[in-house]
C-alpha cells in the first residue's frame, strides 16, 4: 500500500464543504492502493475519525484580532453588531473587514497555521516514507505549506483547488493586492507536479495561468453508502431546500412567483403543497414569503443536523437547488447537487441558463434546470399533476450516469494521477 500525505485545513470540521471532498477521497483511496494520512487544523467540533488524522492547533489571525479589541471570537463582526440580516452589500463593517484582510490576511486568515503544519509534517516525513502529497485549497495556506515540503523532500505533489485562488471571481481585494498575490500563486504552484480542480471550466482557467503544469478536472461527489434505499414520501407535495441562502444570488423568489401564479390560477391546491427551508433563518426570506402570499405554504424551519437534512431530502417529492445567479458561476457545481443525487429524488434547479449543473442534470436525468419563472411554472405543474394522479412522484435518474459522480469515481481518478507521479518519482530517483 502506497502512502499519501493530504494537507487539508478543514478536514476535521465535518460541516465544511471542503471536508466532504477530502473525507470521500480518504475513505476510498485505499480501494486503489493508497493509504491516506491527513494533516489538518484542530477543530472545536472535531470527532473521532476512521482515518489516520494529525490535528494541529491554530491561532487564527482574525481570532487574535477580535480578542485584542474585546470581541467574541466565535461570532462574526456583523453578528456582534446586529448586522447579520442587513440586505445591503458593502456596509461600513464589510468595507472595514475587507481593508483589514487586504493588509494583514496575506494570503488568508489561516497564515499562522503554516509554520506549525510544516514543522509537524517535517517530523512525519523524516520518520516515514510517503509516495506522494495532496494539498487541498482554499485556504491558500495549505498550498504554501505543501510547497515548503515539496522543496525540502521533492515528494510528488498534487495541488487540489476546490476553489480557485486569485482567479476566483469573488476575489474581493484590490488590484494591487491581486497583482502581488497572483505572483505568489504562480511562484507557489510552480513547484507542483499536477493541479486538480472541481470542473472543466475551472480547469481551463487554471491552465491559462499555470501553462507548464498538467491540470485535471476531478469533480466532487457523493458517498455511495449514503444513497437513498427508499423511504416513504411526505403526505403533501413537498419541495425541500437545505442549506444557506443569499439574497439576490442564491434566491428562491422566482419559485415564489411561480407558486403564487399557479395557486391563484387554481392549478395547484395550496392545502396540498409544502415548501420547506432548512437552514439559517433570514428576515428577507420571511418578507418575500409574505409578499407572495405564501405564508401557509412556505415553512422556514431553521438549522438541522446533516443527518436530519439527508432524511428530509429523502422524504421530499422535489429537491430545490438554487445556483448562484451569476454567469461567472457556470463552471461551479454547488456541493448540494451531489447530496441531492444521493437522495435520489427529482431535482428542481433554478439559476442562470447553461453551465455545469444544467449539463449534469441532463446527463443523469436527475431533474430539470429552470432559468425563468415560466420554466419553473411548467416544471412545477408537471410534477404536481403526476403527484395528484399517482399520489407520488417518480424518480427517473440514470443509475450508471449518477454513479460517475460518486466518491469512488473521484478517488479512482486521483489514484491514477498519484500512480503516474509516484512512478515518475521512482524513475527519477533511480
């Protein structure tokens, strides 16, 4: 069994999206001859892991500064000043936080973790043989730590980017900061043997910046052990959304408009439909529900555990997927789509026309993507009529196509690259 060191800051935090990708990778790499050892930051909600995990405490930069000014370390600035539900973007608070980050958080707020991580990894690599290394970014600090180890041990290195670094279209700092940070990215990544990211459009962007390094697209996925084996559906026609919402970006108002029209036209009986949101409660969401006369239809039920979330997905007739309302997001898969594939219930996706999510739904037949209110109305009425006729809603996903998005497939693709790099590394040593 060959051994791979995986550097992933958020691995122990099971609520972090990046943790799901790396947990899946660690779980299924042994099927392909690779034993993972994970180097990660210690989490306040850390739990016992089935993998070999080395946790390194971290004094996060923003926590240190909050303590300096007498603020609570476990709450955001906006929460402590009652600005969490403010609709307006770029408030004074937001601008001040961004200025602070521009000056001090270079390349990110986790920069203090780099030295202790490298120190522990240095000791580990000095005692044990590792055939390869994977860094998982963001945060970019993981990439910098991996570069330090690569330079000392010349270990084959895959730099995995779940989110792009300076090419991220939500990069929020100034052009001056971006100029210097892009130079840092190019210099850092130049030491890597291969780059991976989560979609082909993002791989294309990476290749433009890092021309002399091989770049691979390896999608996120779902754990095949979490596939829905079939449980009773809710009595009412139920549409469920689990996770975070963002006004104007990941926004359900087009769905509300469609429902208001269909109910007023008598095409849907409001007593037989329930739209359920599980996640942080938002004032603007409640106001939108009232605005569209849906208070008895839409339920805002607050945060629930991941296990409960999976159960609610499986009981639903339709799963609501809200993609970012931004053309630049066409190359991004939301992590939720893979949870929904495992739930094996029809997906109603709403967002910009085109993009990788729409392609996925077309390939798997796992649902429909709608880019305007008329399309949403058509999808809703078709689903509701089937429910009304059959008292259920059939799922028509293509199993063979859906299995291509599992963690096993993801681990297989990583193992192919690892095998190639490890073989070349042995040839170079001989």
